[in-house]
C-alpha cells in the first residue's frame, strides 16, 4: 500500500474523530447550561426515598398536556357539582344565597359560627338557611362547614393559599375576592338569581325586602347619600343581588376583564371605577341600598327597628371585627327581647 493510499484511508477516520469530539463538546455545554429545573423535573423518589430519574425531556410535553386535560376535567366535574348544589339550594323562583369562607373565618367561634347564629337569632329568617350555599376556599374550611351546614361547596384555587387571614390587597387576598365574581357569573349562566353576602355580615331581618324588582343589580353601600340610583353612593360588594339576565352576565364579564386595567386592587374598587361605564354601556339599572337597612361601621346606624343586616366594613382585622360583631349581636338580642315583650 502506498503512502498516498494510507493517507486517503486515515483522512475519514480523523474527520470522524474530530466530528465526534465536536458533538460531544456541544452536548456537554448543553447539559451544563440548562436551567436546574429541567433536572429537578426529571428526579423523583421511590417509595423508600431513593432518588430516581422518572421523566425524560421527551416525556415532558405529553405530561404537561395530560395535566391540562386533568385540570379541565376536574373543573368541569366541579362545575357540575356546583350546578347540582344550586338546584338543591334554590327557592321556587330560583334564588340562592351565597357566601364564602376560608379556614381563618371558619375556625371555632370565628365568623362562620357568628354568621350562622345570626340567622337563628334573627327575626323569622332561620328558614333562609335552606337556600344558603357556603363556598369553602380550602379543605379545612370545607370540613368545618360540613359539620355545621347542609350545603357546602369546596372551591380551592390552584396556585393560591386562601386558608389564612389575608393582608389587604395581597395577591392571595385579591385571588380570594375576585374568585366570587367568577362564581356569580356561573350562577347567572345556570339561570339562578343570587344574593351574595360576606360571611362577616350579620343578618337580623330578611334583606330581600329592600331589593327593588326594577333593578338589574343591587349593592350595599359604605356611605349612602339618599338616592338609591345615585352613583355617588359609595358601593360595597359585601351584599350583592343580581338577576340571571344576559345583560348581567355580560356586566360580570366586563367587570372581571376590568381587573386587567386595575391589577392591584379588589373587585369593589374596580366596580367603583367602572360603574359609570357599566351604566352607560349596558343601560344597567343599579340600586344602592341605604345603610339604614344594610348597615355598617362606615356610616354607623344602630336603629334596630330598620336594620336587616350589619356588615363590619371599615374595621381592619379579624379579631376586631369579631369583637364588634359580638357586641352588635348582644345589642340585637336585647332589642329583640324588649320588642317582643312590648
């Protein structure tokens, strides 16, 4: 074999070796420059605690798709359960009462106990409990609710911890208060009217007596200036009534979408910002209820001859609200015992 033929034979071998080395270098750079989460995603533990590789990069898209499908199935199942509960809770004219509670508000001797007690202490309103759905935002709240009430619905939010008392305008606080607006929309879409009440609003009399049949949407107020149609009234979404009309469904969609314009604030403040838009865009007839009937601490009125509900808004902190509600409850009981004797 000539030296020329030997060189021709070696040349492909050398090129192959160089190419292999180059590809290996690229692979090393790729592995060590990938985010650490890629590796974490691939590590699991067996039943004895030993680490093992469980997911390859090729499997991840399929797993992610599976998770999405599973979430959709859970959501659809959850909505079916809630729709079934609406049917059980509704009055003959398809009205439901709704409140939300988390672990902090459902703890023993906390808001949930006081709220339910108010129906028993109220003026012939105990039967309204048959139409009340309590939406639990976490498992412990659901367990407590199930021990004291017939109609409880677990509505956990994926990616949020809504169990404890939340700082005002924190992310979890905003997730908590905005979640109810989505539920309101779903209820209307199912053909039911709803009266939403915050769980810290005590009921003394039937609040439906103060809802106008001509209004599309009825809200409580922090401050009431005398005219129930005046948008200068300061709204409070701690008590809201809505009818199942196409207009109201579109209003709630618009309201929820407006959150993007005001991402750091709650649903009540966003409503206040867009209430003139809602009125003009949808020809929405809004009723604001006087604080004489749906009372609060913002515009304090303790005329028990007129009060139907009392909401401790304008007070900060769960403990302070509980203390003041207990005082109001005792004052109501005294009024009621005296009025029954006279």
